[in-house]
């Protein structure tokens, strides 16, 4: 990672850490937590009143997104959901309610303060089908082919390596899995410099992709049925948008160099009596473990 990318990531981390601390400290006041200051284009006002009322006040106060991905992801009972950049946990908790006790909702965040807040909110909500993970959205700490739906709320635009985010999202989704993301997207006519004039990186503006760039990035990762629908403006030529796409049932993640065409999870003839490691230096078990394979028998 370049020095500039590292600096940007640290700036983002500090901003969200400060937001979590503000909410946590505000919860000790007589009137409850103070919401993080955002305008009408971002935050908890984008959720329905009944959704806000059903969650801990701290989860609502920490909302910094530009949409409501749980409302467009069409979550079903029993599904496994991953929220990229889960913050205070509002979308994880809403997802957990939608998938029910037979499903599970994961939240991934790189900020210790937000993770602590999210865990506290999950406990207050009595949510037992949730799990929060520390990590970055460019390197998701989950096995391949294990998630039904990936959601995210105005976080992908903050990444300095969006191709890695798209590739990791594709990897963890099971074949037939889907994404339902809210994000900031720029008009195709706007150059990166013009986007930066409209707002900074940490404010979810300067790092936004254009509509064409977003579509191309998802398709390059292997996604199909890409739909990008703008919902409301957030700056001149910049829009909050709903992004949907599907991992095809027959799709495969790009293979490492040297891996044979019939290899699955780093193993040839996976899950058959004749299986063998595609890498002669590894055993079958080691190859499956290294690739995050879900079929390790």
C-alpha cells in the first residue's frame, strides 16, 4: 500500500473512531447519545421510523451512511449477511432481524471504537445471531463461498483499493449470492479532480467512483446483472445510489497462476476420492485451509 493510501486509511479510521467515541460519551448524558453531525443526505434519517425505534439509540446515533441497504437487499430468513464497514452496527442489527434465528449477520470494521460500540449495541438489542469482525474490506476474514448477501452503507467509496474490495466481495459470496450496497457515485463526466472539489475523501465524496467505473469494477471482479440506481443527490454531480449485482452460479474466482482448470479450493477433483493438492508443496488439507475452502473434508 502506498504512503498516500496508508495516510488516507488512517484519516478515515480516526474520523470514525471519533464518531464512535462521541456517541459512546453522549450515551452517559441525561438525554442519551448525541447523534453524529451529518446533513440530511447522510445518517439515520434515511431509515424508517419503525426501524430506528426498534434499535438501541446508540446504533441509530452512530449511523453515517448514505442509504438503507437492508431495505433493498431483499434479505430472507436463514441467509448469511456480511456488512462491509459496519460501524455502530445499525445495518447488522436490522439484517439480523430480517434473516431471523436461522440466519446470521456479520459486521466487518477496522475501527476498535466502532467495534466496541457495535458489540454493546448488539447486547442491548439482545441479538444472538450477529458477529462482529475486525479487519479491512480489502481483506475479508471469512472463507470463500460462505455468504449469501453482502451489504455496505457508504463505505466502499472510502477504500483506496476498490478492485480488492470487489474481488473479496466476490470471493466470500456463494455462487448465486448477491450484493445490495448503498454508496456515493459520481456522474461519468466528472474527473477525479472535479469530484475532489465537491468534498473530501473522508466525507465520502472525493473517493467515489463514477457510474461507469463502478460497473466496470464489479464486472471485472466477475459480477453479473449489475444495476446502479441513484436515489438522491449529495453534491453537484454526486449521488447516493443503490448498487445491486450477482455472483453467477457458474462463476469462479480468478485462479492463482499455475492452478489447473479443474481445481477447486486449491485442490484438483475436490471432494472426490481422487482429490489432490494443486500445489505439490501443500497437502490437500493445507491447500483447502489456505484458500478458505468451505469443503475441507
